[in-house]
């Protein structure tokens, strides 16, 4: 079954053609350079750029897959969660294509598609497994019971892990997207120079909290500026990265122990983090767990993962009516 998949939930306009888990084409038009001017995503600009790019991106995806609308069996689209104006561009475009080409329309939840990035990289991966989903807007620890059935164990109480990286990087003057820059320059081993907190969550065994760490870094940077002192940016970056990874890794391993899941996957933009990947590989090898990491090309937002998840949504009978709407927030267990 060939699927034309469309993704526009944040700052990448993306389209892909997939066939079950195979990626026939994958086109991503990123807006990062433009948002970099403002230090973060400007929603209104994101929507306008999606509107400008979406036709050409879809055409390119079809051309690279050596097909056209007549060779497609269905259209899959990210409908939630994300920036509402950005999502609406993809949803409305997909509705138009599905209606005019007389193809079914498959709604895809953004976080489910990030998990599906692992199905592309690891053809042997099948549920059930445990997944740590870490992106710019979400941090969720979930059991993937089946391709479209999830049992959420915990999530962030405040900021997402990616947001913590982005905001701390921004207050140190690092370029957007901060998580990427912070990871690159955190080359100095963590030391005791800056006693940044390890944020605690007192109830909710598998919940996370990152806002305390973010505030501590902002206070550190602002206090140093007021006193005219220099901060050691690579050391702060290494310490922030260590604290975030400590929390993500500790809770994930504890969840694996408690649930008995021996297969663990990581997904979302932050799954590209070099320390998270390295330490999870070491910890899982020590315990005899199988670890699945998406190929770096599929960690960030892309439409190939939407097409692959779309296939499983289709198999479970999830087809949208022409009245499909976008939603800024939506739990992964919505259906
Ligand atoms: O999944 P994604 O592309 O978009 C969302 O759906 O949110 O994730 C983007 C997030 C940003 O916060 C970005 O800074 C972070 O992923 N990110 C990283 C790395 N690469 C991307 N964070 C830490 N280390 C990285 N190497």
C-alpha cells in the first residue's frame, strides 16, 4: 500500500511516499534559518512558509518516488499535536488531495509517528516495547502495546526536555535550535563548577520536570552578567546535558524494570542527543535489553515516519472524514 504522507506540525514542511515500512521518497523543507533570526519558532511565520512550500514539497516527493496521485493508495497527515496554524496547512492540503484524487485520508498523531521512525530504521522491531519520546514540545514515557495502542507511564510536569535544552542554550546566546548547538559544544566533561539542581518529582514515579533546571541556568547566567563575570559555556552545556540525560535514563530504566519490558526505543528530536544515545547503549547492553534508536535522519520531524505510522493506523481502521480538524494538543492515547 503506497501512502503520500504530509507533515507540517512545527517548522519543517515535509512529504514522503512510503510503502508499509519502506521509504520511497522523503522530502523536508526546513524553516530553521528563518526562525534562527528570532531565537525560536514564530508560529505565524511557520504557517506562511508551510503554505508556500507544501505544493512543491509534495510534488517532489511523488516525483522522487516515480509516481503521481494515481499511484497512491491513501494520504496520511499529521493532525495533532503541534502549532495549530502550521498543522492546519498540512491537514487542509491533505484533505484537498484526498478528496480530489478520491483516496482515503489517514489522520496521524505526531508522537505516534516519531515512534514509527524506529520501524524504518529497525525492520525487526515489533510491539510490545517501552518508548521514551523526547522532542521539543513533548516528553512522554509510554509502553507501545501495539502499533496503535499505548499505555502512558509518565510525562513531563512542565517543560519538555527539548525545550529545556533550547531555552538554556538561548539564554547563553547559542544559536537556535539550541539543543543541537548545546550538544555540539558540551565537549567538556561535567565537573562540580556549577552546582545545577537535579529536578525532583515527588509523586508520579515516571514523571519528569525540567523547569527547575532551566530556571537555575537562567539565574546563573543573569547573575554572572550582573556581576560582569564570564560563564564557562561548554561546562554549563555539559552539566545541563548530564542532568537532563540522568533524569531521562534513570526513569526509563526503572520503567523497564517495573514493566518487564526488555525492548526499549527512543524517539523524537532529542533522541539525536549524543550523550543520551551513548549512555542508553551502555546501560541497555549491561542489562541485556535491546535498544532501538532512530537513524539520525529520522529523529527530527519528517513525513516518512508519518507514512509508516499511517499504514498501521489504516490497518487498525483509523480513517478520517472530510471534516478532520487539526488540534494543538491531543494525548497519544486519544483513540
Ligand atoms: O522532534 P522535533 O524535531 O520537533 C518536535 O516535534 O518537537 O524535536 C526538536 C527538538 C528541539 O528542541 C531540538 O533542540 C532538539 O529536538 N534536538 C536536540 C538534538 N537535536 C535536536 N536536543 C539535544 N541534542 C541534540 N543533538
